[in-house]
C-alpha cells in the first residue's frame, strides 16, 4: 500500500500592479491671490524676469532711502562744514575740512541744550495729557456707553470739522483768564499742555479701537466684581497697547513740531522750545552754527525714536487681559 505526500501549498505572489505603496505628498499652500498679481508663480520661475524684477525693487528702495535721508544727511554735513564752503559749494564733501566748533557754539552759545530740555518737557506733558483724555474719553463713550453717548460722540466728531485757526482767539482768551483758577497761565507749560488734551481725533481713534474689543471680556470682569476703575486699568489698558503706541507717536511728533501756539503763549525765552527759538535766532546766528543747531534738534528725536521704537510700535494684542 503506497501513500502519497500531501501537496505543499505554494505562496501566492500578487502581481506588481496590485501592490500599492503609500506616497507622501506635500501639502502645498495655494495662495488665492496668486492669479491676481502682476507676475504669477510661473513668471517668477523664469530667471530673466526674477532677476529684472529684483533689480527694479532694489533700485526703487535705494532711491526711496536717498530721497528720504538726503535732506537729513546734508543738514548733518553742513553743520560741521565751514560757512564759506556751504555758501560756495553746498554739495561738495568738505572741500576745506571740518568745522567741529559749529557744534560746540550751537550747544554753548545758542544754548540748544536748554531749549531741547524745554521741548522734552513740553512733549512729555502733551503726551501725558492727550493719552489721559483719549483713553478715558474713549473708554466712557465705547465701553461704559452712557445714555447720551452717541450724541456726545457726534459732538466730538463734529469738532474735527472746525479749523484750528478759528479757535486761536477764544483759546488764547481762555488761557489768559482761565475759569476757576484766578490767574493767567501765559508763560507756563500748562498753557500748552491743557489745550493739547482737547484732541478730538485721538478720542475718536481710541473710541473706534475700543469698539472692536471683545465685549465678553468686559462682561466677565463685571461678573467677577470688577469696578469701573479696575475695568479700565486692569482690562482695557493692557488690551490697548497698539492704539496707545499710535497715539503716542502722533502726540510726540505734533508736540515737537508745534510752532504757532507755543509762540503765542510762551513769550519768555527761558521756557521756549526749539520749534519757537530756532526761527528767532536765524537772522543773528552764523549759518554754520545755525545749521549745526538744526542738525542737533533734528538728530536727537530720531535717535530717541530709534531707541524706543519697540515701545511705541509694539502690538500687545489681548495679552494681559485674558488668562488661559
């Protein structure tokens, strides 16, 4: 009797076409505005177009920097150049050397330092008053929303259409005989600080910013027992760093360049700012010394802004108001 061994099963090999291997595909972000641009993504891949466009962008950037910085650079150059060279060859680069004594005379003889500190005091006071009025006014009209809030906001907005020149005479009479004080504010910093606070533009700007803040945060704070002052100081202000930076830049820039109003109310030379004093000494000062004084008065605020630009322009978002 013979037995047959069972047949061994051969492994089944699937055809190569049936084997599928997963492939990793990169998720490409599609720009919805790519087709609306002057140059598409396909055009940018062409070396000639890419190089030409980059060269044009670089050239425009260099021209923009030269146009913006050339007056300042020429002023700094003329401040350390002898007067005769500035008059004869104003565009030449130091044909007869430097005149560093112009800077020393501008600081010591013209007393630029004293007028500079007066300008700092005026700018700091105007900044503080404008920020106080703008934030509190915007908080009252936007967050608290009193019964006649819309009417008051309309009145504030209507003052923007009144020319500033029309208000000079009544404003001067108010500073000359202020109510409830009893003595004039002429030749005091308060004569410049207080009118600067009446800026309807800043109030409207801050109010519109407060309108876009989340109301849920304020309702939650009131539910937790936060009062009006606590709501303003601990909730609204930390959320308002971007608009505070914008108002600060506007206020300091306007205070530094203001001439007409300080010239009317600050007749005492000892408290006049640079914007008032420099035009008065133009006719009696050597040109080189005067240009050096202008250079100092222009360079110092630029340096201050470069140092504190992060403080002025940083955006706080909602940091400090909402806890995770």
